[in-house]
C-alpha cells in the first residue's frame, strides 16, 4: 500500500477526493448600521460587516476563487414578527444589489429565516410560547420573495417549518421569480454547535430551544423523510447541517436523492478548530483542510464554511 504514498505528486495522482474553491460557499454576517467590521469573539477571523465591508469581503473572496456567498442579515430593530426580514429597505435587500454590482458572477444565496429578525429569537411566529407552523409560512414566503426581488440567485430557508419549501416555491413563481432557486436546509439538526452563530447574529432564543422544529440528532430515517418532502415541494439543492457530526447523513442523502447536496460546517465546528489551534493544540491549516476533505468525501458537492477564504488559499498554495 505504501508504494503510492511515497511523494506528494504520487499522492495527488491517485487522490479520490478533490476540493476546489468553487465548491465553497462563504457566509457573511451583514449588520445594518454598525461599524465597518466588528469581530465575533467566539469565531476568530469572522466579523460582522457593514454593507460596504461585505462588498469588499466578497470581492476579495472572488479573487481567491470563491464563487458563492451566503448572506445573513442583522437588522437594526427586532420585533415579534420580524418586520425587517422582508422590508424593501432591509439590510439584505440593500446588500444584494451592491454585491451584484461589485462582484458580478458571484452566486448570491440568502438565508431565509426569522430568528435573526425576531425579538424572541425563534425562527417563526410565536403564540403562547409555541412556534406556530403555518402562521410562520407567510412571513418566510414574503422574506424569500423580497430577497428574490432584490436579486438573490438562490434562497436558502433554514427555519425548519413544515411546508415552507412548497410555499416559497409557489410564492416565488407567483411573483415572477421562477428562475430563483431554492437551497433548502432540509436535514437541519438541533445542535449545540450553532452557539457561536447565535452570538454573531444575536439570535439565541429568548426562551426554550429549537427542538420542536429542528431535527433530533439521533435520527437518520427522519432526515431522509425531511429531504424527500423538500424535494417533492421543489427544492433544487438540499443541505445537511451540521457537517462533521452528520457525515453519515450527508452520504445517505447524496446516495438516496442524487441531488446537489450541500453541507454546512457550522459556527461551532469552526470555533472548535480555531480555539484548539489558538492554544497550539492543533495545526489549524491542516485541521481545516482535513475537515473540508472529510465533508467532501462523505458526498457533499458544495460546502458552506467560515474558513472558505483560508481553505481556498491553502488549496491554491499546495
Ligand atoms: C438560522 C440559522 C442558524 C444557522 C444557520 N441559519 C442558527 C440556528 O438555527 O440556530 C447556524 C449556522 C452556524 O451555526 O454557523 N436559523
């Protein structure tokens, strides 16, 4: 077995798994009305960005070979129904045209969810302590349509309400946005690894948790059912999240549906590697590359990662 492991060129020649910068999706937190760049303490190297800084970051990422960004909005005000989520003057609605102009050809994907926009931090409409399913759909459809109107190529619902993909597909079509694609966060587990994201987006639930809508980490048949429903409702691409804790699910979803399959290496996965590297307990570059290749090897076609720029640079320098 060792004959083909002797030199870097031999190893590259027979490598089964390749990652290109164009497989990576770079998430950006765009903050309405704050300073240009505010570091997120639990995610070293990640910042909340003004629209102008997000434009700079997208151009820099594009110059490193990254061809897609995923936008999260942090609104200037939050309320019970997430009014800023579908506001024509919302931060995402203003950011999209600015990004498109500065970095034409980069795929603009937007996260569709209410938790960044609601004062209670849940992903839908809350009544008497319950997150309502059907009452949340109208708000999500309206948010998705407003992103499409602003020029998003792809909308990515991450709320995990039932029926939202079908509702969003109909809403987009009725509004004349039949070319806007849907990347559904189809198998999204309730995970402890989203903690740093909630710091970044100020979106931790004010009461309770997300286990009444996000999936139970003990299940994989349920993931297949979730994905099947989203595919039937019109999802063009499906996502599994988090990534490293769900490699088996990524593989099963890819093999079952043969659809473009995304994996989201989430905030906590990123933070773990960064924290250990900061202490000198891991080689950060090597650990990031290993994680991304493992996610790819499991079957992911596209990978959402906060380390996108770093990984792209590492891939180019090898
Ligand atoms: C919004 C959303 C979350 C993430 C992506 N979209 C937060 C959550 O569900 O609590 C997590 C991403 C990450 O941890 O990097 N619902």
